[in-house]
């Protein structure tokens, strides 16, 4: 099953996250199929950039979103 989840990147104590589509059976640091967004909680306000078209395309293909990604997508949809 495909999952849209966060992947941690960045330096120690300076986490930045990418929203990626990957196989749920793989570990979170494994290769991913596509990057659909970006989340930086270190800025004020936190920076959220999501390609909503890609997210809906992957959802149409059967990908499930993690709880955190689901809440970030809701916030991004409200901004638009």
C-alpha cells in the first residue's frame, strides 16, 4: 500500500520535513516514489508548501495519508 508521509531531513535540532509518497512496508528513510510537499516547522509561522494536485492524483491511485500529513493538507487547503 502507498502512503503519503513525512520524511525528516535537515540538521540536528533543525528538522525540516518532505512530504513523500512511498510504500508503507518500507522504512521511512527508504527510497520514495514522489515528493508532493514540504514542511518547515522552524519558521514563524511554519512554512507549508504542498502540491495539492499531486496529492489528489496519488489519493486517486489509492495512497493513504498519515494523520500529520492529513492535518497539514487541511491547513494548506484553508489558505487557498
